[in-house]
C-alpha cells in the first residue's frame, strides 16, 4: 500500500463502516449467524416474498460500494473523490481502469464490486441504467440499489395471513415456518440424517403416522379435533383440515381488516403454535394434554390479546356473541 493512500482509504472506510443501516445489518447478521444458517437464504427475503425481511449485510455492503462508485463516476465535489481522480484514475474512466497489485485494499474492493456489477447486469451501460433507476426525488436511494441487487422473488399469497400485526409475534413466526415447510418435523430430520426412520411417527396420534408438516396441520386425528373446535367457535361456514386448502382459503377470502377476519387469522396462528408446542412438550418433557385443553389455551390466548390491546376493544363484543 502506498503511504499517501492511507488518509483517503480511511475516509472511504468511514463512509462505508458508519453507514447506519449497514452497521445494523452487520450486527444483525452476526447475531443471527446460526439462525440464518438454519433458514438458509429464506430469512433475507422480504416478508411479502416469504422471508423474514432481514437485510443481507453482504448485499447491503455491495449497495454501499455501488453508491461510492457512482459518486466517483459523477466526480462529486468531495475531497476524497478528487483524491481518487488525481491519484488512481488520472483522467481514466472508473468503469474501465484495471486494478494494480500495489493499489490499496479499499480501492481494489471498489473495483471488485464494479466488476461484479458489470458481470451481473451484462454491460457498463446496463449498470448505469440500473443505478439511474434507483433515484428518488433526485437522490440516489441506497435501499433501491439494494433491492436492485438482490434476487427478485415472487410474492407469497399468505403474507397477510402470517404477518398480521394483531398476531403474537411468536405465533406469526411458527406460522411463517409452517407456511415455508421449514418446521423441523421428523420427516425432515430423517431426510437430514439426524433421526432414524423407525422414530418418525407422529406423537400426537396413535395411528403410527409419519410426522410431516401437513399431517400435524391438521390431518392428524388429534390436531383435526383441535382445529374443528376452533372452526366451530369461529362459526366457519367453509371447513377443511387440509393445509394447502386452508392457506389458500385464508389467502383469498380472509384478507382485509375486518375484526372477524382478524380473529380468524389469530385463531389459525394460535392453533398452529399450540399444536406445535404440544408436540414439543410430548417429545421433550413427556407431558400430554388433550384436545379440549389445547382449545382452551387457544381461546385464552385470543381473549388475552384482545383484552390487552385497547385498539381492539371493539372485538370483545364480537367474541361474546361467538
Ligand atoms: Zn398424528
């Protein structure tokens, strides 16, 4: 590294390092290291696209470097950019200049990001067009660059079913896992080589059925009993114990902000959570409850939520007539 490269590199390093959201992303990513390993790339998708909406630190840093690249391209009136043009570029184009072995680490990283962008978008002109599409009110938006860089995914229909703000966060999370078929059911554990195939029976029923996500929600005799009680309580006119049909019905017919629809969404998330909890209690604690006790726990969680959130007080009347 050339000695006079240090000051400009520090300025660039600060620009990247102290970018608030970038730092937040790094911390979140560090804290959730094992968690993201477990869920793969799923968690960094947006919630509407089936993920958890966690920002990818890697993609966010690429976006921040892309913004620096664009500032260099525009020859912004900043000291460190003037320094870059005077010492590294020397009247050459930032999109064409080749890195040299004695260039500073930071400059080589920016050139690496430039090469990655050209490779991703096909040509320099395409990169420029993509970045120009990330402006909002004449300001380059880092979040737009980030969205441009991450892989676009189709939206999921069950977004409003799983992520209603009225739901308990822990219920939403288990429902989200169930919708993505990511709960660690015994069939998955067998496929992952963490359990032998003679241990894969459902613990909720005594029919020696294979424990899959669809069996637990709600084809299993035990969980179907619980779910039928919930549907009776909520006076469902349409009924099913098949997961795909239930999720499809909720996604199409139980969207919106009506109080009864909110209650029905809450009942589904609470039922999924309580049944999964019961399955775990039986496996890890050897404790058992019957369907009526699970149903009572679901009702209690719904009443507790409604009675403790003042903005949903109008739902109390509705619950009383059900
Ligand atoms: Zn079962």
